[in-house]
């Protein structure tokens, strides 16, 4: 065929418009193949100006290879409902992009992990090489009342509703079940009283745990004030903790509620 004659038509058939010296076939427009495309092992379908997406089979395995070198692009697989199955038709991944859908991961044809609106559901046992860290632990004590004649006392970690200046009773101590830190303590008065500075001091095994923390208590009943502590206020499993509250003025409210927030290292 002459070099200038790049395409020959015959009825509805056409010969490609260019065959290079290296054997490549090039043509403009869209090509349709009624009987499919066959490539030998390890021969690639190459897409993109730089050949960044390749599809091929090496005789044993099949590959979809996106990117080369330091490519910044991503490989998108888009569909409203995507299924991945074994050659025997057993499901591996079932993903629905709808409000009532989710993602299901299968093992030997049975769902083992399924995502839900509220989280995920696991069927069977869960084996971890690491651990699980739980949410912060909170202790709420309500109705602590120091005597009118005193301004500072220890707060019980229990249903006892009277603060005490002494700590002989074990109910005024908290034995830590794990290593952890004191993150914050929230205080709210039960009665209206004089506003002003109040102080919280934590004790660990009878000694001060870090510096005391001060905050202005509201004169309005039920108004919450937060005393911030943090990671430096740490304790070990088995340590005994005391919470000492100093209202500093007898005129300040005599009834208080406390919420103590610990962050426990519960990794197992």
C-alpha cells in the first residue's frame, strides 16, 4: 500500500490509517471490535499519555496497574453497587452506595464484617495484634455537702453525700483500675451562694498530684464550672486517688456536684 494511502474502505469495512515501522497501529476516532480483543501474556493495554494505567495478564496473575514512579493520581473504581466474587461465584466484597447499603466483607461465603449507620458489626471472634483503647472513664458524684463551718474537704467517690476533712474511710479514695490521667473535673453548686474562686487539689497515695487548680465558681445554682488538668496529672494502676475541694469561703454554696473525667490506658 502506498505511503500516502493510509486507509482503504470496502463497504462498511476499513483498514487502519497508519502502521508504523515498529508495528504499531494508530488511528483517529473511536474503534469498535465486534469479536473482542486478544493480547498474549504480559502484553499490556496502556492508557494515558504516559501509559499510567496498564491492564495485563502475565500467564499466572492478572493486574490493573495504576501509576508509575511518583505518580500523584488515584485509581477510582466507581459504581452504585460493586461486587467482588471468586471464580466460583462466592462473594468477597459487597458494597452498596445507598443510605440503606453498606460494605460487607466475606470469608468462605459468610459475612464477617458489615458496616452500619451506627458503626460496624463483626460476626465471630476478633483477634488483634495491638489493642483497643476505650473512651474516657467518668465518675459522677452528686450531692456532696461540706459542713457549714468548714471550707475544704475531701469528695467521696461514692453515693455518700457528705464531704469529710479526713480520709480514713476508703470511700474517699479511688483505686485506679488502669494507668491513666485526670483530664478535667466539672463542678456545679446545688444552691445559690456567693461567687468566687474555688480550688481543687488531687492527691495520689497521700501526696499531692501536681499543682492545685483554681476556677471561679458561679453564684448561680446548677451553673457548671470546669477545672482543667491534663496528661501531666498521671497515675498508675493501683494508685489511690483523693479529690480535695476548697470553696475558700463559708458563704459559698454548701452543696456541690462533681463529674470527674479520667483517661484510662485500657489497651490490652
